[in-house]
C-alpha cells in the first residue's frame, strides 16, 4: 500500500500544473507553422474533422477570443501568459486544483450565449 501511494504521488503534480510548461506544450502542439503565435486556422487544423462540429467550433472560437487579447486572430505567448497568469491567484507560477476549478467555471461561462433566455 505504501508503495502504491508513492507512485500516485509521483504521477500527480503536488502543487499544480506549471503555467510555463503548459504554454510550452500548447505552442509545441498548436503552432504548426512555427511563427511563434497560435492562429485560429492552426487550432482548427489540429482539431481536424472535430472542428466542423458546430458546438465544439463555437467553444474553441470563444476560448481563442478569450486568449487573444489584442484581437488580431492569433494567440501570442505573452497573451497566453497574461490570461493564465490571472488564474494563478497566489502567483506561484503553478495552477493548483482550486485555481483550475475557477478556470473551468469561467469556461462554462463562455457557453452562456448558447443558453436560450428563459421565456
Ligand atoms: Ca503559428
Ligand atoms: Ca493576439
């Protein structure tokens, strides 16, 4: 039992997800033309056929809009740092579980335009 517990502790980041690593991974995966910014087209190319699903396309566009601070249609590293940095409420460079929870609640908020107004 003690060994299992050690293995589990090693697999799960104890204090949270490193924002720096998260952004590095995201740009490695999504910046297809390596120009240093993630464009809307790159995100949809990565999604492939999934990007044609209207609901998913809507959510992805909402998320891109949230990150794209200067509204030029692409996400620069500095824009990602600034959005994720706002979630890092204790400013330790890590997103802890409670901080990620806040982020998921905000994500659900992005879907609000889809909910028809109460009659
Ligand atoms: Ca790019
Ligand atoms: Ca931008």
